[in-house]
């Protein structure tokens, strides 16, 4: 239905029944007068309806050759054919029809942004990006703006020169790259060359693209394990050492037939650090202790970073000895800063990039650089000082992060806290280096082992690039002005990533610096220079062309709400470190109201003021925005810790559109009737959609819940749990029993398929109706009023309507 005339929504009349102090925790509700006319939830835009409609109309593969065409939604399964623009798996835009002028952009308030996932994994039926090798001369580029050869370059003068689509500068074609043009002005080899016909491809980079003009060494992985009392007692040390034996066969590699060239090293620590020499010629590993943590150095060069196959016996011996060595430890204090310094120094000494895997349990209070104190203070919530709790406690980690990025040292942090550990500070280095933080609060071996091991296994194996620099170039008229994600920036243009993996997305905002024209549209090119896991220097290039419009109606016809929400969430979550959360929420409401008021004023047919009219492609903006506003980061419940809020804030900062969608609006499936091959249609996230006789599966991207109604039929309980009675279901089970019936098999298949789609392993939680765990589950029924005072969808829509009317009057 691309470009058809949209009809206005049916009217949503009625005053706003919510609180006057919108967004503050709600006082106890007074019983509503029976006569008050409440909005019928079935008449307001339904996310499920929009998702299902999109699935129904997507029958063909999505071809990227048409400029400015919005792709299917992230909730739709579809195949992509690259015909000159990057696949939506790599790039999604908030608007596929950009306003021509900055005045028009300001008037509409629609954010102009792209969510870019440079190394995204493609489904098996799509071709991975082609690798183009231009030999010694390297990639062909524009002389002036340095954009790489792509389908938007225009060849002229019989093919001897080309005009750049980004800056219009004319550049000579190198003699070995020359080719004749056909009668339409296209090169005759156009379709044989990925860089002339596709939206995404890779160039092999020459030595000029390498640090200090020398070919990089293969990367290294260093495992740094906390061996303090808590780490040993929880079983973490034992589990990590056991798992590493088999994980070392799964290190990333370009060619599955060949061994990985990634080298490995091992460190354990509590208040001091223990380095291990695992050189292949040794009969036993050797431990070297560094107790002066204020001046960190690596006590050995030869034998610390080794090839797995050569040193396998020594490594296995070490991994068996570590749990025994520290079994009776009484040391409770840990350091953290020197641990990262140790890994960084080891990579510097080996002159390579790499990744540190740090397994850590507690607030680092031991005397050392980067020492922290407990500063969690619930009384600050909702005050002007709340923002300080999202800022790092000390400046030490910002400086350390900068050094790590310069070396290409990426840090992945696995946390096992039993109390406050200050994630806002410990996460600084992982977030700035393109790394990840994983958190397993109150870790218990029997219940959390599976989730931790699945996360670790995926983290070690996944495709990752090192020492990466990303540049976003645009055609004249717009430029990239702001970036959100896990990276470091020294200047205004270069996004530096010590590590960049296949799960990380970077959201880029664009602003006008001139007019755009409807004829040429707007172009962007994202180029990422990185070292592959086999030590090869590469350039991955993604190109995207969108339309430009001089009519607001065209802009509103071609936006993507899910991408807009991704942008808003990242913008808001970054904002809480500098502004009170209430101010951040107010800004979101205001901007959303302005977007919708501008549409109402300029694009909707005249109608009564009592009607709320929403643009077709944005009719879910209010419901999704309300979910962002009610998130734990912006409006925490009483039981949400500061660490949880900091953790979510860091996590969402680098999510792609698929992940933010399911996180803010979880998927809720009725699983009373299951057919093979198709999923049941999801339900809206509201308690009134659940029935006592039903069973529902909910996923948020981080959690999986199976909610069981109190009066479910015996046969269903037998099929799923192997017990006929509701009271006998064990609420502590973390996996469903493997039963020999089609229903049990299908439900477990669905759970496995949900897990396979997410970058983190979702632990299953069985929630029995009226059980205490139901509160956690209800927190994700996002259309309802929240315990922390967030509005229901109906109330928020009325509030939004009121705001729009105020703006219009």
C-alpha cells in the first residue's frame, strides 16, 4: 500500500481521564463514577492488527532497488534482494521520504535518523556481502569527499572519469579500473561488480588502511576470572573453567575448515592479579603474581598469549587447577581497574587488538586505581540529583576506555552481583569499546548456569571485527550530527570501535545544512574499516538512498514508527545522565505531540476537534512511546535497583530495531491451541486479554514467561507439565519437561525458535496466576497502568489528544 491516500482514523472522543500531574506516581485511584464514558480499548490502534496486516501484505521478497521504499516491519519475516540499496537488516531509516528543507523538518519534528547494524547476520537464504579485491591500488574513491565507489557514482567522458553522487566532484578513473559505457551511460561490467550494483559489499583494504602502515597481527582473547570468595562460592569459577575447555574449539574463524588464529591468555584475580604462563613446552602452567596493583605490568611476554592447539594440554591442566587452588579462599575484596589495565598491557606488548572477557562479582573496594564506594541512594529517585547515579563515579574509567580504544582492546563484562556493584561505572569501558555487559544477579549454578553458558558461548563465537572506524558520509544538504551506541568518539565524524560484533547497532541522526532536491533524493554511505577475526583489514560499505519531499503529507506517508521509537529511546536514555527523568519524559511527550499536531494541522482533512487523527504509519507512535516512558530507566518501580536501570540503559543504547521493538512491546502468544508450522496470532499486552483457562507465552528479548491460568483444563496441564493439577506445577522450573506428545514438542520448539532469534539467552519463568511472580510478569503488560505510576495506553492516548489540541489552539 505504498503511497496510497490514507484515510483518517475513526474519532477517539472524550476527555483525558488520567492524573493531572501526568507521569508522577499515581495516588490511590478513586472509584470511577459508573457513568464516566471510558474509551473502548478495541477502538484504538492495535499493535497486533498493524503487525498482522503487514505480514499479510508482504508476499514477495523485498527488493532494495526502488529509492525511498519503506521495508516490511521488523515483526514480518521476509526475504531481501539487494538491488543497490543496503538491506533493512543493515540499515533502517525513520523516514524514507526526507523533508527538503530544515524548516520543514523543524515543523514536523520527525527525527531524521538511521539505525545501522554494520555486521548484521543474514538468514541462510540471503547471500553474505561479496568481498571485492582491487589489489595494490585499493578501493576507488572520490577525490574530494573520499566516498567509496558505489551505485550512485555517475561515469562520464566515455568512462574515463566519474562524478561523485555525494559531493559532485569529478575524479579520474584509475587505468586498471577503466571500462566502456553502454548506450545508457552505464559501465558494461556494472552487474559483474558488487560495488556498482549492490547496496552492501566489502573491500579488502590495502596496507595504507592499517595502523602505522603495517598488516595487523591476528587478534587475541584474554579471559580474566575473579577468584574471590563470592565467585568461588556461587560456583561461577568452576563453571567458567569447565566451559572454557570446550569453548576454545569455538573461537571465531573466517573459514570453518581452518583452525582459528585467535590466541588466548588467562588471568585470575581478587585483590592481586595472577598471570599464567601456558607455553606449549611447559609440563605444568606457571603462576606469576602481581601484587602492586597501582602500577600494573605484565610479568611475562613469552607464554602468556598462546595458540590453543599448541598449548592445549597446559591450558587444560590450568583450567583444572584454578578451581582447586582457590577452593578455600577467604579473600572477599576485589580490584577492577587493574584487571582491564592488565589485559590492555598484554595486547600492547603483543602489538595486536583483541577482546577481554572479564568475569566479575562485586564492587571493587580494594585499594587500587578505579576503587569505588557504594553510592546507591533510593531517595534520589525523582529528584534533580538522580542523574548523578547514571554518571560514572570516578573519571578513571573514561581515561582507561580511551587507551583501550587506541589499542583495539574491546571489553566484555560478565557480572555476578549479589548486591550493588555500580554498573554505571563498571560499564564505562565495555560501552566505550564496543563491548557488552551481561548481568546475572544472585547467580546460582543450578538455575542460571544454562543462561550464562549460552550467552558466553555465543559471545565467544560470534562474528566480530576489531580496531574499527566507522564514517557516515551523506550527499550535499544533510549531514550526520549525532551518534548513539557502544563506541568512542575523539572528533565529530569518526565512530571508533575497539570491537564491533554482529549484534551491535549504531543510531545516527541527520540534520539539514542546505536544501535537498526531490529529483536527486538524499544519499548516505556508511563505511566501516575493521580487522577481521583472521587478521585481515577490510572495509564494509552500506549505501542508502531515500526520497526527498516538499509536502509534509509525503513525509508522514513514509515513516517507520519502530525506527523512530529506537531513536527516541536512545535519545531519552542518554538524556537521563544530564537531566531529571521527569524532564526527559516531558520532552518525549512534547515532541510526540508536535509530530502529531503538525500532521493534524497540515495533512488531515478538516474534522471536529473531538477527533484524534493519526497518520497511518504512525498510529502506534503513542502506544510505543508510552512503553518507553514507563520503562524502568525513565520511571522505575520501587523494587528496581539502580544497577538494573544502568544495565538496561547501556543495553538499549546499542540495540537494533528488532530488539527495541520486542523489548518495549513484548510478544504475547496464547498457546492453548498449537499447529505445526504456524504461530498463533499474538495478543495485545493487557491483563484483560488473558483468560483464567488459558496459557500464554511472553517474550521481551531478555525474558520468557509462561503464564498459566488458575482454571486451565487438566488435559492441557498433562500435555505441558505432565501433571493434571494446577497446584502441582513447580513454579521454580526453568525448562519444560520433555514429554512425548505433539503439544509438548511444539511448545518447546516455539520456545527454542524464540531464543534462536535473540542475541541473549532468555531464561524461562513459569508464572502461575495469583502467584507472587505474577507482579514481574504484569510489569510487561505494557498497555495497562504500571505499578510505578505509568499511564495505561487508553489514558496516555487521551493525554496525547489533549496535548495536541493545546498545541493546535
